[in-house]
């Protein structure tokens, strides 16, 4: 028997979603739920129970409310199945505010399988059929990715000016080992959104020798170069200005390192009129701005980053026959700047005249070797060999 949803369901979705979703998560995260464990294998049909008090003897109203509760629970269970525990927790606020209120659109129909009534309450067991395409589209629209995917790695390159004083860590990595207030505020805000900010203080040693770009306001080219060096997926770069009058403006852009393109841009201005000597108040204002910007950047970054983690392979290559360390740096720069698909080159072992590096590359190891050995801009002649243990060695001729 098919039952059409009524206005009561829509009202409960808007007013009771927070309580129901939070309670549902508590029940669902450890062992999902009894309803979920009985779900058919198809995945789009879900069993859910709804219960409502019978107020003033009004059984019809209690039945409608119980159905609405069960429908909402069904959508929550489906979302949990699609997003996993981590995805549900990381996107809780967006799901609550932007997905759940429109949950009705994601339900094709439902059947009442069983009913139970006591003097005080009415309960119903529903079989719910969800519209998978509709829900998947809504999730994509809001920048919410399904599955237990690993977090996107972010690198912040933000020139901070406080009055006339400028701070930009890429001009002197050692001197700016401690994050600026703007960088710290952004780090916290984006981490709370589920991103993985890179700790540049624990970067590989050769970062100190990366002196090609030491300007003030970073360009897209500089952001991409540093992003590759520090194995970032996305670089957020721009300027944070704290003026003499205490007003704050932050202009940021995001670049996809793998594709080498700018994917979004956001600006925020706060007429704060703060005392430049009161860093506590300045940091509070920066945190507020960072939270707002992280929310606006979220969907853009998730949707704009097309290279998925499972598509990127990691493997080791040994460069042998080196006469100077400069030759390895030349080869590394060649890989990062001339071979499409290379997202990271990190030295992992030095032995004699050989350096072994960990490579992250989109396309597979054999394709990587073909791209390198046949590249017209190869910095020096190489020949390929493999050790008895199966290790790949590129030998300088």
C-alpha cells in the first residue's frame, strides 16, 4: 500500500531534523541499527521504524507523525551507508542544513509493513524506496563526496600584512617556521571541515633550497610549484591585510595542483576597526573570517579536485650514477614541472652515488617510465634497469 507524504512530514523535517539526526547518529555509528541490518541487498530499499505519541486521542495525527519520523530515519540511514562514518561526521552541518530539509525529494515511495498501537503511542515499520540518482545529485551539488575518502591535503600560502609589517613564509622557510595568525586561523577552520592542512614545519630538508620563488604575493605558478614540492592536493594562496585602521580584508584563491589550474576565488572584508596592538582581538576576527571562507571554499574544492586518491599511485625510483646532489635536484625539478601527472617527489634513501625517491603519479609506474624515458626535455641521458629484487633503477650515462 502506497501512502503519500503530507505537510506534517515537511514540518518535522525542518523543525526536528537536528534532534533526530543527532540521535540517529548515536545509534547508527557503532553498529548502524536494527533497521539497517535488515535492509535488502539492493541498497535503495530501507526499513525504518517511526513512533509518535497519541495526543488527545488523535490517532490519525500520530500515524502521520510516525510515518514522517520513519521516512526521515530512512534517509539518514541511506546517507550513512553512502557517506560512511567519517563522511557523515565531517559533513554533519551541511547535511543537516542543506540535504535533510529537502529529503522528501529523495524518496520515491514507501509501504507500511507493520503497525503497532498502545494507549499512549503509535509505531509503524516502513519499507522506503529512495531515488538514488536524486540524492547523489544533491550531494554532488553541495560538494559532498560519498565513501571513506582520505582528506584533501591543503597548503596555505597567504601573505599577511599588519599595518606596514609583512609576513610570508616562502621567502625564508626557517625564519617563518611558526604560522602567522592568518595561517593558524585558516588551518583550524579548514581542518574542522575535514581537510588535511600540511605541516610545513615537518617538510623535507630540501625545502630550504627551493629558492626559485621568494616573492611576496604568490602567483598561481608559485603556488603550484610549492604545492608539488610539499605534496599538496590544493594550494590556497593570496593576501590577508590588517590595515592601520584595524579593518581586515582577505583575498584567497585555490589551485588544483594535479591539474595545474585555479579552481576558485573568495574575498571577505570586515570593518573591524581593531587596535593593531591587540592581537587577541585580531585573531578572533581572523578566526571568524576563516570559518566563513572555509564554508564557501568547501564545495568548490571538493568538486574542483578531480584527481581521486585511488587514481594516484605511489612507487619508488632509484636514480643511480649521480656525481653531485645538484643532478638529483635537476631531475626532481624536471619531474615536477615537465612530466604531467607527477604530484610528489620525495627523497627517501641515499646510498653511495644513488638516491631513491618516492614518486606519486597519476597513471601507473610503467606509464611514468615511458613518459620520462621518451621525454624530449630529459635533463641528461638515462638507461633503465631493474635489480634482482625488482627495484627500478634509472642510471645516468
